[in-house]
C-alpha cells in the first residue's frame, strides 16, 4: 500500500489494493520510521526529528511520550482540533477532549496493539482516529478526515438498495402483468367458447327456417328477417372466433405445425380465395412473379395471416384501386408483401394498429365491417413462425404490409 495523489478526503490517500482504507499500513510505515528515529535520536533532536517527519504527512499526526504528554504534532493535527498551534507538552486527555468537542466517539476496533475510533462531529464531518504504541516509549495518534468517503459509501449503499427495491418491484409487476394477461386470455377464451355455442344454435335454427322444411313462413318479410339473423349470427361467430384465436396465440396455447411448401403456393391459394371479393369491390387484385422460396411453417396459420392482410387491403381500398400480393426471396429469408392504394392511415393510428380492436381512422372506417383483430392476429402468427411484421402507410396514398419469414434450411430442403 502506498500514498496516492492528494485529495480532499484523506482516507483516499492510503488505500489497500482492494480500495479499502486499512490501519495496518501505519504500523509498517509511519510507526516504523518514528521508532527508528526514536532509537537514533534523543532529547531535542528526537522532538525536532519527529516534527520534521510528520509535517510532511498528508493527515493529522501527534506523537506522545510515556507520560501521555505531547512530543510533536503536525499542522494538520492542529487543524483537526481547530486550533492554530498545539503546544508541546500538552496533556493527552485535554487534547482528546478538545478534539471530540461537539461530537461523539465510536469504537471501530480495539486490541493490545492499537485502537481505531470514529469521531462524528455535529457539523456532519467524520474523523478516523488510530493509535499505536511506539515500542514502550509512548504512542502515536493519526487523524484522517473520512467524511467524503463515508458519504460516498452511504450514497452507494442507498443507490444499491434503491436498485434492489426497483428490481424486486419490477419483478413483482412483471409477474402481476403476466398473471393479468393470462387471466385476460383465459377469460376471453371461455367467453368466446360460451357465446359461440348458443350462436351456432341460432345460426342453425335460422338456416332451417330459411329452408322452410315445415312449410312457408307466411309473409315474405319473415324470410328476409331470417336471412338477417343468419348473416348477423355468422358475422358475430366469426368475430368471437377471432377473439378465441387471438387468445390462443397470445396465451401460447396454439402449437404451429411444420409444413413444407413454397411461398408461391401460399400466395396463389390466398389470391384465388379473394379474387371474387376484390372484383365485387371493384378493386384490381394482382399477383407478383414467382419466388420459389421454400418455407417450413404452419401453412394453415400463414394462410390465415395473409388472408387477414389481404382482406384488410381490399376492404380499405376504394373502387378502382389496386391490391398486389407478392413474395421476394433473400439469402436468409422471404418477404411476403401486401400493397394497396387504399385510404392509408396517419402515423398516430399506425403506432397503435397492432393492438387488438384498433382500426384505422374512425372517420374513414365506420362504414366498414370488422373486429379490428386482423393485424393483431397476423402479427402474432408471424412472430410465432419466427418472423416479423412491419407496416408502412401514408394517409391517402395506401399501405404496405411486409412479413419477413425464415426460409427452410438447405438440409431440410434437400431432404424434402
């Protein structure tokens, strides 16, 4: 251990390699030098030798004779007593009384070799006091100001405790949030299931009444009412089916299969399914060129994902607009892209679009049916498939949805 550069806190000047202020350095250095000086010098020579040596030290030092009278002290020791000069021959107990005035002493360590004390003063400062014998010829007292170190340690302790509490609070809140999410998912799943059962009965009875197996209903209006009941029931059934699907995806209860198919096969299947709907809406529906990328994923889930995105694109594209479905292969994956020239959306709406039950601009979508779950379900399927869904949209210009998916590894592709 060695003195470090001068600083406002004397405790920083004598530290062990591990950074801890220790008292053992005193016995090996200062005390050893003072004892050697005492052996070689006597009388006034010893006193002057003591004074010359200790004045160079960066902390308070006082040397006492066998009669507990002051032999020599440096200016820093006088500063700690808050006096200008400390006269030689001063009594030890008087000096200690002056030093401890307006504060209290706390023993840190005491044995036959030395004792270590802490003095806490009323002004908030802290002094570390160490005393060691000088080979039976008196003793030496060292005083160091450790106020800054104590405050730093206290601050570090406080910060660590706050970090520990924050970490524990974060963990507890995370557990609560996960539990709440599981409860919500379970509730939605049960609610959806319990409502779908009677809905199926209503739809079935409405369909039976529409077919009139037991005779005509009478007035033709009854038949239109039955048609309305059936179509509304089917739409509501689809809505609760979407809720149940999202609950299963978010709750981790949906296990995806690993089918082998090409991106072209996937897009062609969806294209054929929605060509009629696009024509009825007056929307031009196009399919991009071949991609030939092999995928290893749940084909049904990916068809559901792309279908949701295409249905949204057709729904929010005005008559005469265009929707394009395409795939692009790269070295490490494939991108499925659904582009439309529809109404688009603002950046504010886009930021919340993946949340369940969130639509585009309400003023533009209030006349369009839907539960607002398509994007949320599609994003969940993409992520469970190891991919990512991104949306770029400009209000009044249209929207592009890109889904990046991993391609089948070459080993699997060769085996397939």
